[in-house]
């Protein structure tokens, strides 16, 4: 692992006329802030710029939809797995500071009103990238950093990393030519850091397309043998099943909005909607049941008391007939699913519990279209 | 030096790190922040964040379904 921050390169100091106020001419080090996702591309982009003697710090944004660790932390069977945060891990390998920024609230507008629309699922990738570069620009200006780098590669991603959309990101984020993509810079017009000589363009790259071979070769050159999977797999919004549950949530509520608890619960359990006005969230194993326990006071909830079974949250309004069906579904996922009758405890929002004796719902009566 | 506590229970990665980062930014070098988490991933993440940002983990311990991490605030270098 290299912790080097080279400072003997021609790029280590800027021309005096470009220095921000308050810095002595010729002495202020050039500084770049990098969007660090935890994947290979941003890792390589940082190292390419570090090799030119630039001080780099990382920034990582938390939208609430990041895959990082959540389900591993919740599910019991995954609790033995390595739960490293890839962005932190990458930062440590690179020897850079990492600033993790909570953008959950601000991100709602990006997801709910994407100017450039959605990708294959509910992923507003282009608006997301524009927003993140804009936030990085704000951070850079506040902390006296000179330019922004990303691991973007022309043609790598179908929405946000195309030849016609990379300039859109630079323009609409407000970063303009302070946005440098070290992995594909030679395919793009020179940016400010290149024109000013802070960065040598010849030492940047001309990667393009979906092939990962150039990145793998560069990783080998830098001695990176362990890195996370390619980008795209780090956001729940690119996941078809997750997106379907999110759209269902909005349809059921009659309005497009969400809170942090909503998007967390979409990541957990089986989601079953027997009727438009309510759905059930059924814990699939001990870890998920423990997680759902934390939401008991916010939901009507059911649990089989005559047999071992999952905790089930009921989201919506349910009448007596609905509650009986919910109890039968709860029983269907219990150890008593083959019994003639089981007892299910139903607890209301007022905390008052009562027991229902029900027959578990047979599998053929649990309609496939109820599963979200 | 002063001691402070931070409740990061029922938060999942990376929120315990973000809360720690934001609280540490308000403290002085030498202060100690005791962070209580329910996400066991915090045992990896908070020490990693400390290492790369110039802070020190004084110790970690496990309680009932909780992990506690003691962070000594560095000088930010």
C-alpha cells in the first residue's frame, strides 16, 4: 500500500495568477477532490492524479440507496461476511482522507424530479452525477480545493457516461472545466488543470467503452489486486426488484415521497400486497426479524404465537377481513404452515394485542401477483 | 480533554461513520468520543475512518447487541 503524496512534480504548484486569495504565490499546493465510490475506476483516477504530485482528498455521498453494508448488517446469515465500507477501504489504500456526506434529504428532489429522466429502473443516473459533482464543487470551494476528479469513462455507463452526457455533467453541475476525468481525459477537450499545467495531459488516459481491460491493466500497474466490483452495483435504484417496490409504495400512498425509514424497509423482508390499501413486510430470517422489531410501534404487526414464525409488519389500513388474511399469511410463513390451525397475535398501533386462530394460507392461495 | 458520548444505535453503514465524523468536527484535539452502535460493521468502518483522518481508536468493546468504540480526536493533520 502506498501512502505517498508526491510533491516534487511540476504540477505540484500553480501559476501565481491562478492562486486563490490568501495563498502565497508559488507555494500553495494544488489540491483536488475526488468522487470516491469505492469502486475501481475512482480508485484509479485518484492514483493517476496522485502520481502527478497533486494532493487529493476523497468525498463520498450517502443517498440512502447505497448498497453498502445495509443488508449484510441486517441479515443474520450474512453477519459473518466482511462488512467493509468500500469507499473507506479505497481511501485507506490510497492514503487519502475521505469525507462522507449525508445527502439523503437533498437527494429526494434528484430522485423524484430528474430533469434527464430514469435509466432502466428508478435510477436517475445523469441527474445523480450532476448533483454529486455540484455538491463536490461546493465542498471544493468551501475548503480551497482547485478541481474535481471522477472515475468516469466515456461509454462505460449507458446513461451518465456517454460522449454526449459527460459535457452535460460538467456544464449543469457548474464545475465546467474544473472537472477532470483522468481515465478518459485524452478523449475530451483539455480542462483547466491541464491548460494551467497543474496536471500533465500526456500522463492521463484515453479509456473508452464498456471493456474493463484497460482498468485492470492499470490496476495491475499500480499494484491494486483487491477492489470492489465495477460501478452500477452500488445503488439500489438500479435494482429492478427494489425499484418495483419503490413505485408500489408511491402508488399505494397516492403521492411520490419517501422517508428514510421507507427506503430502509424496502431493503428488508418479503413484501406482499394482498390489496391496494395494505401490504405486509414479512421477515425472512432472524436478523430481519430483529430489524423489523425496531418498527413495531409504528405499524400494526403480527406474529405466530403457537409456532415459531416471522414478525410481520402491516403497512396501510386493514379491516377485520384483511387482518384475518394477514394472519393466515403470517401463519403460512411460520413453522405451523402445515397445521390445521395456528394462533397469531395481532398488535395494533395502540399497543393492544389480541389473538386470532386461523388456518395457514395454502401456497396456491398466495397469489403470485401479491409478491412485490 | 473532555469525554463525550454519541448514540449511533439503529443506524446502518455509513451513518454511524457520518455521525462520528460530524461530531468529531465539533470537538477539540485530545477529546474522547464514545460511540455506541448496533451495526457491527461500525467496528470496521469507524476505525478505518479514524486511521485515514488522523484520529485514534482507544478501544472497542461489545455489549448486548451493541458495539462501543472510543475515539480520541486527533489534530486533523
